[in-house]
C-alpha cells in the first residue's frame, strides 16, 4: 500500500493555496467591475442596483458604438487577409526551397520581437513619407502587418507535424500540385489556419498602441475611444461596455471550442 508523504502533501497544499490566491487577485478586479456596472451612482460605494449605465450605453453612446463597429470591421478584415496571406506564405516557406527563404523567415520574425511602439512609429513615418492620409485604411494595413507573422508561424507549426509520405503517395497516384494543395495540405493545415485567424482577430481587436499612431480624424477604434473617455475619470458606461465584451468573449470562446471539437475531432 502506498504511503503518503506528509512533506509532499504540505507542499501540494501550499501550492494549491498560492494558486487560489493568485486567481483571486487576477479575477477580483473583473468582479468589482461587473458589480460597479450595476451601481446606481458613479462612485465606488454601492448605492443600489440599477441598469442606468447599460441604458446610457445602448441609447446614448453613439460614439462608442461607431468605434465598436470600426473595431469589428478592421479586426475581421485584418484577420481574414492575414489568414489568407499567412496560410499561403506558411505553405510556401515550409514546402519549397528557394534562395531567399532564410531571409524571409528572419524578416517575418521582426513584428513578433520588435516593441509595438517601434512598429507604430515606423508605420507613421512611412505613411507620412508617402503622403497617405491616416484613417481606417492605415489602421487596417498596420493590423495586417503585425497579425500576419502570427498566422504564418502557427500554420508552419501545424505543417511541421505533417507526414510528407502522404504527399509522395498522392504524387505516385497521379495527383497534381493543385490537387495536393487543395485536397491534402490545406485540410491538414486547417486547425492551424483556424487558430491563426482567431489569434489575428484577437490581436487586432484589442490593439491600442500601434492604432494610436496610425489613426486619423474620424477613425477611432474602441480601445482609442475608451482611452479618450477614461482620461478624465473612469465612466460607469465603460464598466457596462466591459461587461458586454466579457460576455461576448466568453461566448466566442465556447463557440470556438465547440467548433474545434466538431471540425477536428
């Protein structure tokens, strides 16, 4: 019969307590934010339950919803374009050999390792140098720039697990390069493609620093609009909006999990 080690049990108990305390510290601000979104007054002290701030959010905050629409549009476009280019680029870099391959891979790492402020400043200088008007288009280009490498390397990581003998078998059976790409490589890479899309969408959705540099008049996104609001104090409307975003993120996460289970199980 296995004997219990008191010292090991004590260490495990301490580790469990440490984990619980850490999670409480992480999630306590979110709980406070959710509670204050239903507070009747602007202060931190509780003054009764109210849907006042949700009413103001939905019916009196047109700027926030315009910024939210801009954010969703840019995130969807940036994620879609990055996924298409990143998937094709990942397949090309992984399967084919050419002279500039190593240099392209090194260049693709730069947006991952460079500070966002450097990327934002460099893009601002570039757009200013070519006299390109700042707006939603420049934000979209900037988001594609920093989202693309994430999709690229996620797809390449997925392809690294692929058994090349399947490709050889397909060629032996008379499959053309196009058929091999559409019927074998892309279906195998699909989990990586889906992960890359979600990663790009999430990165674009909450980016602030790069967007701050390349945005123009009338092209505010949700992070920028929230920043402009809280410069003069945290508005309870922001708390209500944050709760909506938390619920939406949880719903998206659950749907993504079910989608993965249905598609790739």
